[in-house]
């Protein structure tokens, strides 16, 4: 006769003990696992990779944080090594200095989910004492809504040193941290006011619909990138659908606010799903695309069917256009642009396992030479580099990258994600654009040297 659940709960006999899963044993040993909504079934999926760690320390040698500070014990120590001792409790608080860049997971030859384990452990560690600062800086959409109507005043205020010092002391955002530039018009405002879609290329057939996921920053701060993406897609014959959409929850997830992040990403997927079934989804926000592609599921355990469906359909803009080229469907009658462009591939784009499509895409343009940075990380890691206690770490991580960009003598640089562009702009003083700006100019839709970049 099989042992019943009540008998197993009472622990009757050796056979009953054997029928317990390891997670049931852990829940008995540490009741906090049941109380913690961030436990993702006590790290069930990511822990499956735990014993694949052979302590080769490759993750340690590649970690951009461990390279510059002793405040972080390193991904192997706070990840697979410490996880064996946690039982739902935190055993090493240096893991708060992990930037969640994902370089450790990307480089692990054994497939250990190091970054995912660390992210979960940090959420558990912070759940009872989440700083107000970490709650505030995740509200990108709210910040955009508040700043857009008063953009000139907001930008003036954010340049005032006394105000930035006060914000650092009260909120905890470093006085020198890179800030987005508020725009007087959101992407939705631009869509409402423009006269109509961009004209198709001569002889270009209708390619059908494509859904554009702007991301919060692409809606309010990096509006020019969103505009150029829409215009290129329309030029290529697509009917671009830009549905009303909320936040993907990435900033909340990276700060350990998993419940908030789960709600955001599920709501967003529902909004995008309503725009059309089996329609490609394109985004020029590489990090937000990654949230829907894999982070929501692999870090937070979100198995919502709409999230999984949208994630499967999601393509970063450079990835989408390069797929067209590889299928011999991308027109390449580009105008010649004589320019060398230093380029940095962000961690959250590398982590999606798609290589560096932006490099190949930009080099399709005659005269363009792309100088890839070769650096693992720019340091910002979303909101990590904004925090006063981590700002110097973030700057130290980014300094080799900044030096390479400045030494290039280039007119501008390129990078796929918004916060990384803000970090590199701040560190170099150079205009830093999404690769779509290059393609937009190569199709004759704009001047790559215009002040709008």
C-alpha cells in the first residue's frame, strides 16, 4: 500500500522518509521556505544545476564585480557554494554586491545557473528589509509620466549639484550617477501627433503586422530610438502595432521585488498578447526583451502561458533585422557611411544567447567598421550603478570600457540597452546610440551626425 500524504507528513517509518522530496525535507528544516513567496519552490529548478559545479573558478575570473572590489566574495562562493548551506536563510550578505550581470552563468562550462541562484538568494535576503530607495528606482514608468510634462525643468533640476547631493543623502542615489534625459513627448504622444506611417520603400510589398514593445525607457526617455525603430520597420513594409503597455518588471526583479516583478510581467504579456496572435514582437530595449525571453521564467519561475508565448515571439531589433538578412529578406541598398563605431554588447543581451547581431547588422552598411569593446560589463547593471554604496564599484567596472571608447576618437558609439548607454555617455562624454540609428541613417531616413542621436 502506498504511503498517504498525512502519513508522510507525520514521518511514519523509513519508507515514509524516503518518499519525501528534498524540498519537503528542506521545508521541515526551515519553515521560512514556505513563508517566502520568492523561493521559486525553494530554488527547485536552478538548484538542479548546483552539483554540476566543479569549482573551476572560471566564473570568478570573469566576474566584473569581483575584479574591482573585495566587497563581493565572488559568484562561486555566494552562488553554488553558499547555496548548499542556505536552507532558505542567508549565509553571506556580500551577495548584495552581485550586479546580476549574468556573466558567470554565461561563462560557466558546466551550465550552473549561478546568476539565477544568486538573484533568488538576494531576494530572500532582502525580503524583510527592502530599502525604500530600491523600491523607488524600479518605477521607471512612473518617473517618465511625472517628468515628461515638465521635461525642461526636470532636466535643469537634475543638473543642479545641491539637489543631487540632497537626493543622495535622503534617497541613496549617488550624486554623480548617470540620469536619463527627460523628453517633452513620450512615444505615445509622438504616435498620436504624427501625420501617418513612414512611407514604404518603392515596390516594397506589405509584410503584415509586427508588435513593437517599447519598454519603459523607450516610452519616456529613449524616445528617439523607439521612433527610429518604428520608422525602419514601416520603411520595410511592416504595419507596426504599438499597444498600450506597462513595465516588464526587470528593475523590480533585479532589486529582489519578485512579487511586484511577477505582477508586472504577467500584465505586460497580457497587453502584448491582445495586440495579435502569432505576430512577431520586436523591441529595441534589449534588457526588457530578455526579461520576457528568459529571466521571468528562469529566475522567478513565471510559467504564465502568455509570458511564455510572448517570450518565444520576442526579438531584439538587431536580432530581428539580422534574421531577415539571413533569410535574404532585408534590403541592403544602404547609403555609404564612413565611420568607425565602438560598440559594447550589454550583459543582458549576451545572456540571451544570440551572439552580437548588432555587429553584423551595422557592418552591412558600406563604410561602417565596428570596434567591439571586448569588455564584459559597463558597470551600470540596470539600477546597480545608481546606488550610492555601489557607484564607485560600477565606475571601476566601466572604466576600461570608457577608456577604449574615448581612445577610439570616434564620433559616436553604439550599445543595445538604455541604462548601459546612459552609463557610457556619462563615462565618455560621447553620443551613444542604439544600432537602429545607424540603420535608419543608412536607409536615408536621417543623418547619423544629427543632434537627435
